[in-house]
C-alpha cells in the first residue's frame, strides 16, 4: 500500500458561474469525466450523497482494460467547494481510493480551482512511482478536457 497527498490549482479565464456549471451540470460533466475508449457508460447524481459512475474499455498499452471510476459526493456548497470520495478499478482490481477536496474562487472574469487529493494505492506497478505520476498527470488532462467541454456548449 502507498499513501500520499498532492494539491494542484488551475486558473480558468472564465467566470465562476461557468466553471461551477462545468462541474455540476450532468451533461457538461459527462463530456470531460467519461472514460475515453469504447463501450463506455456514464451516470451522475450531483448532490451530497449522490454518485458518479464512469466505465469503459481503454487500451493504453495495446491490451484492453476495463476501467471503472466510482465517485460519491460527500459535501457540496454551490460555487465554493466539492468534497468527494473516489475509487478506480482496472479489470475488477481496486487500484486506488481517494478523498478529494475542490475549492473554487472566482469572479466574473477568472476562476481558480484548487484540487487537493489524499490517495491510497492498493494495487500498483513496481514501486508505485509511475502510478503516482499517472494520478497527478491525469488531473491536467481532465482539466484540459474540462475546458474543451465548456467550449463545445
């Protein structure tokens, strides 16, 4: 088992109301939170106690992997914060679980989102360093997809 924590922030050149809508609106959320690949499914119930489920077949190494991401929303304060618990399974093996806190600060021009994640890797490759790098790197990719989703409204 490997545990750790990291924080990252991104400033979006968009008003707080638009960034919040990207996180809270199910149709927009599906655009950036769904699993890339084939045979995917996505559902979200964005409220405290609600869940999000994203599944799909992904082949990053040339071999199909079934990915299942599960999220439970623990606390939501509109326009201010989201606290959630998430887990990821690859081929039915629980790889990691996380507690994530998202803090939103903004105005009519820009919005800062701070993502703080406490994670536990339960199954990993080698010494886990690549898995930790993947987790951190996937956040940047998600934020890129997030911005594209907002552009496609």
